[in-house]
């Protein structure tokens, strides 16, 4: 680590059971939860269907002694992550299924409950923690209301969306979310997950987890293209976007392809103020996990430089099975200036943490 400070931009806290949210739900929705329960768009109604070898996509050693789900016990997280690696700040991304609810009002109530639960059980108990605002983003007007409400607490540092959505995220239907995020001064974080009932690839349902996992990078590329060409960044000049857990080796190729096609087809999007690569370099930040591992480790540094020294922010993805140990994530020596930016400086600037 060479004395570098450390900010972890993707840590998953978990709601162990629906019962944990009952104190934060109005009586109307407690009764709904009891009588109707969760009805989501996702076909996976009982949690993660895979990988079977790592339940809830988590490390085998991440199940806390208290008996809850991985990521549900703050003391255990302190021991395994925060204290173990001397982390200065960790950004929590709770993937509870509020955004997937078919009943949009119930989804909004669950999102608010998750956020209030995060404040009481996480943000107020450890000053190192920050969190993403859970929102029912398929109902953008309701999502905007929750952003306005939750952003009043200083511990929330971004708004949480998923890349596999009901429509491309650049569409006008989602603009109330970006307007509210800008109003609150928060970036929008897009984290690997799904709300859609449709197949997870463009050509149908895959046979294997490895296909699903690999295909997430394609979903992120589609969302980046949508945000750029729908004019979201030009319409909301204060908007900042973070891509989480979608890889980053694809960035140079996507920038080159989008710039080349924009040069040929710019008449279709005449109001775009900059080449597509400009938005990727200046308005988008990307977390490192899963860390790209070239066959020749020395090829990683040129890749990092080509993406841009201000773009990448380190993340562990704790407690998931493909966790990146901050002391072992880089298989080659990274120059000190670049290492400092990735491990600390870029995240501090993005989330506006005090120096």
C-alpha cells in the first residue's frame, strides 16, 4: 500500500430479513408485507440463484457468527474489512429488492425504510461509513421524492441505480432522478444488478452464471451510450455518474468506437456538445472491482493510463466471492501517483470527503 490512504467505493451491507425493516414501515405497508409480501419483476424470487458454491454471491468466510447474512453484521464487517485494511471511508451499496417491486408505492416505502435502517444501524454507528440512497428508480417521480428526503442526512453520498433496467437510463422517464440528484449534490451510482424480468443478455437467457456475470459489462456500455446520446450530461451539467462492478477494460475500445461513429453520424445527435469520450473521461467514474488481470500483468498500467488517471476508484466488493483484497488487487507495480489517485484521491474528490 506504500502508505496510501484507502477509500473503498463498493461495500455491501445486507438486510438480514424483512422483519428488520418493520420498525421503519408505516402500518399500511407492514400489513401489505404480511398479507401480500414481495412481488418483484425479477424471476429470482428467493434470492440469488447462483453461484451455488457461494451463497448470496458471498465469500464463504463472510457469514457472521451472529447468524445473519453476509454484510449484515457491522462488528464482523469492522473486523474483516474496515479495521483489517485501515479503511478511511467505505461506501455502502445495499442491494435490497425495493427497486424491483411491481407495486411502485410499496417499493417506495421499502426504499425509505432501507434508508432509515441504514442511518440507524450503520451511518450513526461508524463514522467511516457512507451510503447510497436506495430508490424505486423505475418510478422516477417517487425516486426523486426519496432522494430529497434522504439527502438531508450527511451520510448519503450517492443515489443507487442498476444497469439492467426496464429502459435505457438516458431516457426522459428517468430525468427526474438526475434532477433530484443534482439538487442534492449527489452523484448517481450504477451498480451491477437487475430490475428487469427480461433476459440478462441481448440474445436471451444464458445457460451459465459465467455468461451472466461477463454480460454485465455489456449492460454498462449500453447505459453509458444512452446517457451520452440522450443528452443527459448536457442537460444536467452538474450530474456525476459512478459505474460499479462492471469492469473497466472495455472503456478505451468503447470511447474509440463511439467517437468514430459520432464523427460519421453526428447529424443524428446535433445537440451533443462534446465527443462521447469527453463524457467518459470527465463525467463518469468507475470502480475497480472486478480488477482486470491481463495475461501480462505489466499491460495493466498502460490500460489504466489510457482510461485516464482521474477515472478509476478502488473497491473491494465486500463480502462477495470475487472480493478484491486492496493489498493484492494489483498484480504489477503501479506508479505511486496513479496508485494514490485510484486508492484514495479520486474517490475523495468524487464524494467530496473532507481532506
